C-alpha cells in the first residue's frame, strides 16, 4: 500500500468514508467532517447522550465543536500532492451489490463474505481477517446476500449438517430434535458427493458440446461443399450458355449470309431479264408510234410506199420464254429455322424441368421434417391448382380447339391443322402445353367419352398401336370416363374397373415428387375414384382422349 493510500485512510471520515471536510475533533480525539458528526448527534438529541461513532465514548452535554485547522491544512496539502478526494463511485455498493456490513454512512461494496461471522466486508474492513491469526479458521467466500440462509431459523445456529432423509441443511441441534435418527452427514461431505455428481454432469454436457461442435463443423463443411458445387454449376452453366449463344449467333449469321447469297443468285437473272423486257417494251412503243403515225397518213401513195418497211417490225416477243414459279423461294429455310426453334424450346423446357427437380439432399444428422399431408377438401386442393392449356401442335386433326385452347371438341372430320411432328395421327388425343412437376391440381369438364390422362411427353404420336394410346403403355395413366358406363382406370394395357358417383367434372391431383396420382369425382363434394402410388421419372403432361368434348377449367 503506497503512502498516499495510507494518508487517505488516516484522513477519511469514518461516517461518510470521504476525505475530511471542515474537520472537527471530538473530546475522545477522533475526527469527523463537521457536518457528518453534527448530523450524527442530531439523531441522539432525544437520548441526551452523545457518543463517538468509533470508540462509543459518550459525552454529556453535547460538545461544542470547532474546525480543526491543522487537519484542514493537512488535507489541503495532501490534495495538492495527488491524494484522491474520495473512493471512486464504482467502489460504493449499488442496488445489485453486496454491501459491507461494517461500513457506516455510505457503504462500500463488499469484497468477501465470512461464513463464520456471517458478515460481508469491504477491502478495508476485511484486513483483520487477512492479517490476524485469530481469523485463520474463518471461511471467506465471494460476497453473498444469502448469508442468513446459512442460519437455522429454529435454533439460530449455523447449519453445518445435511439431512439426506429430508434433503435439507440443518444445524447440530436439529440432529437431536426433529431430524433424530435420520440419515445425516456433514454439509462438507454432502457437498463432496454432489460435487462428484456435478462433475459427472459437466463431463456429460462437455461431451455433448463436443459432439454438437463436430456436428456444426460437419454441417459447415456441407454448406461449403454445397456452395462450392453450386458455384461450379453456375460457372459451368454460364460457360455452356455463352457457348450456345455464340453458336446461335454464328448460325444466325450463316443463315443470313446464305439467304442473302441465294437471294442475289435468284434476283440477278430476273433483273437481267427484266431489263431486256423493258428495252423491248421501249422498242415496241417506238414502233407502235411509227405505225400509229402511218395509220393517220392521208396521202394514199405515201402510205403504200412506207408500209412495206414498217409492217415487218412486228414479230414474236420474249413472253414465251418467261416461266413463273410459286412464291415460296425461302419457305424451306423458314421451316427449317422454325423446326430448330421448336426442338430447342422442347429441349430447354425438359432440361429446365430436370434441373428444377435436381436437389442435393443434406444429411443434417437431425430429424427430417415430415412431408406435407395430402389435401382433404376441395379448398385445400385448389391451393395447388394449375392454369393448363392444350397444345395445338399435338391435337388430332379431328379435334377442334377453342376457348383459348382449353376446350377440345370431336368433329369427325379434318380441321385446319398444319403438319407437325408432335401431332397425334390416329388417336383423337391432345396434350397440355405445360409440363407438370411438384404438386398440381386441375379439373376437366367432359361430355361423351373422354380419357382424362397424364403422360410423359415422349409417348408415340404416329400409328394406331397401343404405344400412342393413353393407358396402352407404361408412359401414361388415364381414367376412362363414359356417360353410359362406369369408370375404368387404364395403365400399360391393363383396365381396372372403378366405382364411384358419375359426374361431368373430374379432378386430378398430382404430387410428382411423392409419386401420387389421384382422380376425383367432383360435384358438391369430392369423391376419390382411384389413386396411384408410383415413381415418376420424367415431367408429365395432362392429356385428353376425346369422343365428345372436354374442357380444362379455369379454377379460382
């Protein structure tokens, strides 16, 4: 402890614990702040005995105090040499702190509590416990507000025993009273036992912490692996699409150059012939003018003289050499480019569907979330409704599409459909333009015989074999609906009779990832007609076989 600290303690008021202010010395020799001692004695006016707060010596009558100028000068002198005016505010006890039980006035924060004395001490008042051998056996602990909880409320003794029978701390006198005959041990012995249990619990917790830290590290590695793989995939896709764009630009330039070159080749002879014909027209007009002039000559002799030389001017024209062709010079190029576009769109559409279905499953070593339950009510089904239209390029020639390509009607004769490789040539069928993945729901309003189907896009389109008919192969599933008979479910040439209420409206629910396909009869309620559980390996398309009419409904 430095000299300044010693001087500060000597010149502190034991009431306010601050440096003396207007120091006054009482008859016993102790000094206080003038205001502090006066306030202290004001409280003792009723007793008429005035005591020293330190030595407790009493004075009668109340001493008349004056300022101790020597102490006042000493305090001022020491302040100039760097003496701190008072303990820092953080040294005083706050509402949440344990206060020193010895301090008077404003109490300092306790630094230790004594389990023997059951008192808490600040650093100043703790010194005897640290320096005097008399306190050697006292147990000092961190400051505690619960010291009195160590005292038996019945016998006012420190509780140094523990009753295992009642699981509570007791004093020695309790052993002879209500805890007589119980299983009792010293508090220290019970602490030792509980300490072992606590250490075991801590080891268990620490092991779990290590396990979870390993799990977190593994998950972090998984995150880094996913991010790295995603970055590589994005980088690769950027390179591929950039290459494709470059190739498309090259092909576009080649086609343009080829068409312009062919255009020049085709136009050049036509223009040459055009110029010859224009020259011939000019010559013919000149000759016609001469003949017209001759025809108006009134002198008969002059007419007869000039006629032989002019009449021979007329002769065959070049009209017989001109052969016209249908105006389809570059339709083959247009058709070829359009075909490339359609195929590229199909490839990109199917490729994108495959990409969207591809996912990396992360084993997080924790329980996985349960899949969503299947819808039960129509309102729940409508949450998954899809806006589906029919693809005109797939419709059989006898089907008329209307209502924004949502309705297909059997006409029994060819409609104005162009030739297309995707068109069904024998079966009166049509596919949706949209591919279906994930969870989807749609409804079909029908009249007559209609197959409500789902199918892979690569189902056969040509010929009358079962490979191109819904339900006649392993690429399509359908419900055969007829106004005059019960339902049949068809898959891979196998028909399964299905019972259920007849309705003009059929609902279809698809959960592509879960491999669930369900058909419902829809009226005021929904009745399950047939349910399929399988594994779908490709995106699906809605399909209709129509001998009557069928409409994909707009669902709200």
